[in-house]
């Protein structure tokens, strides 16, 4: 069928994007999307590689993805594919697509499943939205409370672009308990100063 021909086309230009959009937005008489979800996943995986490989199609595919985010099955498939990527790959995404990945990663308490992925937590710390940082602050507080993960918490905080006043205050109170620790005093003082400057 034509649907399969359009999905199997590996060229990306204005014409193919128009056809792809038509296929992805098609709905049946009951108002449901006519998509085959397995084929949708396959197509998005194929397209997203161009972003991560920084190919000539990167910008046009990024624009297409951003345009299609309002199609719920497309958005769910895309977020499911990009959210488990490495920090380096997530940072290759546009800000809008990064935030889509972070939305998925910070749903409920899911972020705790990623608490050992320091690179990803650093990415959220650096470029996440306020809603992502609220979830991240909970992970950081948990890490500061455990001696074997304190260093990771400090590293994430060193990458931070700031937290809200409540979370910054909570983190600073925990960090101030290290003020008598000769080994950590200088590092912790620097983190506290950075948090105070970047509190919003």
C-alpha cells in the first residue's frame, strides 16, 4: 500500500515530509490515528539517526519532529526513542526535543531509575526546564544523604544552571553540614556560591 511506500522512503525533502505528515496525521472514521505503531517506531528510529550522526538532513528532520509533536502517538514514540539516549546524543537534539526527552525521564519518580546515569543528570542540570529541575533536586538530595553517592551529587551540582528558591535552600542546608570537612570545604563552598547566584 501507498502508506508503506511513504514510510519506506529514505529520502528527505519537502515532498517526502508532506507525504509523511499526511500519513502520520491520518485518522479513521472513529477518530483514531491510522498508524501502525511498530512501523512508526521504525521510521522514527531511522530518522533520528540522522540527528545523532549530524547528517545533512539533521535540521530538516528536527523541524519535522518539532512540527509533528502535536500528534500524540508520534510524540509518545519519539519521546520513548530519544529519552534512553546518551547525554551526548540528547544534547545534539534541539532544545524543544531535549525537553521532550526530559519530560519522559522526569515523569513521576522515573528519574530515580536514572540516578546512576550521571551524564544524563548533568544534562538535565545544565539545560532542563524548571519542571525537570524540581525532580532532579529530589535525586540530588537523596545522593547527598548517602556517603557513596555524595561525589556524584556534587558533580551534578557543579553542572547546574540553578534551582528554585525552595530546592536551592534545601540543598544548601545539606551542603552546609560539610563546612567542617577539610577535604570538601572548598568544593562545597564553591557549589553553594553557584547555587545562590543561580537561584530563581
